[in-house]
C-alpha cells in the first residue's frame, strides 16, 4: 500500500505545482491510530524552498489527493503544522490478506539486495575446546542475518574461520598432552574439565606414547568435530569451514606482505614490520610481522579476507565480539591498502556483539574455557530445545548485553516469550484442525467476502501483516534480527487477543469463512517470521493448564497434542 500512496502523493505534488524534496517524498506508517494509517511530512520538507506555509501546502496536496484518490483511500487529513494523515478504508486490509495468502512462503521477501554476493562469517571460535554457551548467540544471530539477507534476494555464503595456525593451538596441545599424561596443564594453559574427557578419549583411541604433534592434530580434529555437531544440533549449516593453515601453506600471507611492501604501506621498526594503518584511519600503525619473524593475526586476516574477495564475494560481513572492536579499523585499513573497500564503504562490514551472561535461577554461571566450570552450547542444548535457544538469543539486539536464564527459558507458560510465540502458531493450526473435524472447509479465497472483518482485533492483525514486509526489509538492512523477533512477539500477542475475543467457527457462514482465511493469513505471516529467525513453527503443543480462562471453547480449536515448544575465535575469539 505504501507504494500506491507514494505514487499518489507524487502525482499530487506535480498537480499542485510543487517539487519533491531533495531526498524524495516519503510516507510512513502512522505512529498512532488516531493519525490514520499512514502519514507524510512532505509539506514541512518543501515549505522553505517553496516559500509557503507548510499547512497551506498540505491543504493543497490534500485537495489534489482527494481529486484523484488512490485505491482504498477514505480521506486525507491535515494535522498540526502541516502533516498529511491518510485514513484508509478497511478494503485495503482485505487486499493485504489476499496478497499475504497469495505470497505464501515468499511473503515478506523482497529484491532490495538482488545481485549482491555476500560472504557472512560468524562464530569462528578458536578450535581449542567446545563452544561455550554464550557463543550460541553468534550462531543464532549470524544464521538469522543470513536468512534476512537472502530474503532480500542476496546470495549469501555462511563461513566459519578456523584459527588453527596460531600460538593458541600450541597452548591447547600442551594442555591436552599434560592431561593425557595425568599432569596439570601449564600455567598459561587451558584448564577446562573437557580436556580431561578429551584426554581419556585420546588414550582410548591412540594408546600410550602420544607425541605433542599427535596430540595437537587429534585434539584439533576432535574439537572441530564437536563444533560441527553443535552447529548441526542447533540447525546451522556453514557452506565453508576455512582453515587458517591453508593461507600459510599456499603462501597467501607472504603474498599480502609483498603487495603491501610494493605499495609502500609498510616499514621496519624495532625489528618488526609495520603497516602504515594510521594514515588510513586507524588509531595507530599495526605490526604485521613480529620481531621473531612470525606473522600477526592481522597479516593472516588480511590474506583471508582478500581470499574471500578472490572467490567472488562482493560484500564481506563479519560478526565479532565487542572485545575485538580495536581490530576493526586495522583490518579495514589494511584491506584499503590492498585496494579492497573505500573510506565511505569499508570492507569488511563488522557487526560487534556483546557477550551473554548465563544464569540458573538468577545465579550467574561462568563461561570461560580456561576454568574448570565450563557451560557449553552442547550443555544448553541438552536442557533447552534448539528453537528455544535460538529465539531467546534473538530477542535482544546483539549490541546489548544479554542474560540467558536456563530456568526461565525452559518454563512452558505464557511468561516464556518463546513459548508465547510458538503457541500462537499452534493455535492457528488447531483452528484449521477443528474446522476440518466439523466439516467446515474454506471456500476459494476469491469467492469469499472479507467485509465481515471489522473487529478491532481483526484489523490489528491485518495492519501488522501489512507492516511485515517493511519490518523484514528493515531488519535485513540493519542486520538486526531482533526487530523481526519483536514483530513476532507482538503479532503472537495480537493473535492471542483475537483468539480470546473472536470466535472463528460460528453460525454465520460468511463470518466463519472470512475468519478462517484471516487465520490462514496469520499462519503465513507468523510461519514466515519464524522461518527467517531459524525457529520451527509447531502444529501442536501441550495446552497450558493456566490458559486464558476467557478463551473460546473447543468450537474455536483449542490447542491439542502433547508436544512441547520447540522443548575464543571471532565471536569470543
């Protein structure tokens, strides 16, 4: 509807002899219902260059709009200093219902990113132990961002970077070998109890006499196997698991250093080789090669990101922990020196995320791999369904600290936001089942009169469906899946209210048909949101004992069944 109103507004500007504002005319959903359905401040934008009072401009535009009204326009109201409030007839929401059902699984998808080839790297925890519980946030956010970008027609490649060539793997190998020998790890080593279990498996598989190099390789592959298993359990599939070792073996790191030398972007000082990153926007110059001759993480990162571009990806996105914010400018500066990215559009785009505080009943649980008290993502998935874990991680923006309370997320009640959202979808499915049991079939949508849909609860749902494509596009643009999660929670709440206040299967066949199609449109919308968030849309869930006492009886389809609700590295680095 926004497009039709915008076209009509542009036509009105032309008919009244007014120019469009420099940034173009815009129409936004009304902030409050009394302001109509949509609003525009275009009159205020052009008042100064036109030299007329904005209210007078708005009045002339309203006259032009009413002289040639777009479909579904009821009236245009001039408010305040010159706002245009568009009040639409209910028929526009009927069109929304039909468009939603017709779109099906593609509802809310767009083409804003058509032609973009995006490499999205996320998680990338060091292969020195199992992924800790907090790392699950990067898993959920990264996969949801990938889904959102793909929904806007981008080609998206999910990638996991294995830091398997640095000192941390050496420390890990020494720690594992010490446990294998029944000794304490070195002072700078890893002390997690997972190493004791790994050492026992190592001895069972390899027997006595394991060397440090053998412990390193066995441990590395064992950890990567665990990481892959965790990703499979939570429903995330990476297209590429990229080994840092490959960059060194192929000479990619040396090639980057040669090219930077040739571009005059390096110099020698204190026995080390430095990147002139300060002149490209970094806070200071950075070391590329240490005084002992070993390359730094930055040198390998530059080679790695150049390899991504060489593979044909036109835009790079990395999700990192906020503790790595100081490395952002260094990497972007180095890539600019290599001819990748610009000052206005640096590569890669970095999304910085805050860590998670894990609690159980309000008591903090420690997460560090280097202590003996490690709660892993696998531990979480032993207690919490993957759907619950994923959606919980997506309820807040990744730039805010999050508390994940195991007792709260496993509770099956309307107080649990994950259960609340999935329960709405199960309720929708139950209505269709009850209708089928009673022999009430939906007639073809084109043969159904939607005029009976006039209840405030019904119109609220349709308005939220109308807003949904814009929510998806905005969440993709901002790389902010929590905005879609917020929509899903709000929509679930609106449906629960509709379920409580409006009987679907009634003695009025016209009202029954209209509401059956409304619930189908709601199913399409909620299922689309859950799919983009990477969360299942259950058909059945256990009915709550404390369910709303005022909800409709079985004639409106109570929920049936005995299922339950969905029941180091770059991220931590």
